[in-house]
C-alpha cells in the first residue's frame, strides 16, 4: 500500500508557498519599521494590513476572469514573478532615496503587490486536490501546508525582527526580493495533471452560453458565488467561516497586547510569549492532523466541529483567566483545536466542489473573508472601547459557539451527498 499520496508537483507547490510566506513576513516587518520610523504613528502602521486586505479582496473578486483563461500554476507564476519584480523596484528605490522616499509611492507598490498576491491562496488551495492521488492524501496535503504556514509565522516574526535590526529596513527588502525570486523559480515545477474537464473550462464560452447568461464575463465572475449559494454544504461552511472570522481579529497584535497588559497585568514581553505559544500550538495541531489522517478518514465535519468547540471553550476560559502562565498553557492547547477546525474545513470545501469550479468558489470565499476581516478589525476596535478587552474575547468565543450551532442545525447538508465529488480527477 502506498505510504504517501503526495506528488512531486505538490512538493514544489509546498516549497514555493513556504518561500513566499517567509518573504511576506520579512517585508511586512521591514515596512512596519520603516513607516513607524518615518511617521511615529501607529495609525499609519495599522493602515498597512488594512490596505493589504483591501487589495487582496479586490483581487479575489476578479480572479475568476483569470482562472477562466489560465492554468492555476501559471497564475501562481505570474503572481510570484510580478511580486519579485515589484520588490526589486521597491528595494532599489528605497536604497537610492532612503529617508526621502515617498510613502505614497511605497504604499502604492505594496497595494499592487498585495493585489497580485490576492489570487495566490485560492489558486494554491484549488491546486492541492489536483496534485494528490487519493482523498486521504488531501487531508495530509492540507496538514503539511498548514504546518509550514504556521512554522513560518512562528519563526518568521522573531527572526525577521532580528534581520531588520541587523540589516536595516531597505536591505531587508532586497533580501525579500531574492526570496520571492526563489519562490518564482520553484513555481516552475508546479505542473497540473492533464484533464479534459479542466482544459475545457478555459475555452471560450459559446455564443449560446453568452446569450443564456447575459455576458460571459459576468457569468465567470458570479459562477463561484452562485455555486456557494446553491450548494447547501458550501453555503453553511461559508456562513460558519464568516461568523468565526468576525471574532478572529482578536488575535491581531493590538488586541493581544491590550489583553496582556489589562487582563494579565504583564508587559510587552508576555505579548511575544502568548504569540509564540499560540503558533507552537498550531504547529502541533498541524502535525496532529498528519499523524491522525488515517483515523480521521472522511470524518471531516465531526473533527471540524470538535476543533471549533475546543477553540471556542478555550478562548472563553482564556478570557476570564488572570494567571500569565496558565494563559500560555491555554493558548498552546488552543492551537491544535484551531488547526483541526481549519484543516478539516478546508478539506470539506475541496471535497465538495468539482475541480472546474473549485478555484472560482475559493476566490469568492477569499474576497468575502477579506471583507469580513476588515469589518472585524474595525468593529472589534470600536467594541473594545465599550465592553472592555476581556469581554471582547468572551464575545469572540460566543461567535465561535454560534458558528457551531449553525453547523449543527444544518447537519443534513453534511450528511447528504449534495455536492459532487469531482476533486480528485
């Protein structure tokens, strides 16, 4: 019996995404330091993640038009190569102008890079099912991708701070450009298997279909959204994800720092400890999924619900706790539950949509989640002023529990076979 269902192109995909994520962490840290040094304003620095999310949301909205015409592997290459070239321009500009560099131009380049990055995650997640040879390999592939994502986050933020402090912001951008160049090179190894169904999806739409659907571009842009609305399982998963995402911004730096100072009575160093403990837990959770892939089998919904329940309960207990060391323990245990939920939810979506439509569905969901995250950032900041940081975490835990109830009330959507199993094709 085969011990692995992961193909060589998948490992190229895994490598290029790991390199790209590392570059993201480096450049965000470098630009944050740059903006803070120039403006001495936290508000200006906070505009960076908001602008990135906004650009990625817009990119996800138009991604179906690109998916209709190009292979997913070619879209990844375009994204990585484009960001590499833009980073070269940004790094050279910063080296030449230094303190006199225009922040307007810098932010404009960041916006374009984020726009190019907007279709990366939908394309990556849609490619994964095409690059594995069995459904059991799908869970393993998602677990492996998730582990590498969390390792980069865990190690990247600490190491990037050291790199920026040692090299400076502008040289760090040059290093980032080199890493993006490597990511683009590795993307050349990502090859989609030949599939008539997938190739047919990129052909020009017939005149009859144009007449039936209004305009071909409008049909392409809305096809993923319609699929989500018409498929009960996808609709429920999307609503659950939106509710959960509304509370997800509580783990953004400003909120965790406020919680550490107000609820735990500790300084900024404990902010770093809490973040490190959480990421260590998520890495452990990803490894746990890899180890239990055979046991989990196709029980994606049950395991997802267990993960969400554990995460929600631990978030509530974390909120009312006042002991720093116990808080570290809670967030470390929380990580595996969060990963069980995330990985199995992703696998459920991938196994509920035919390959031709999966990229468009994922693009629609990505644009929606970026919008919800931006709303969450602004809404949670406003809410914290009125109910306090502890109650904010309790509120977020309540949102996760609400998402669980939505799933339970719609259990039939996961029990019935209302989605086509066209993933491994």
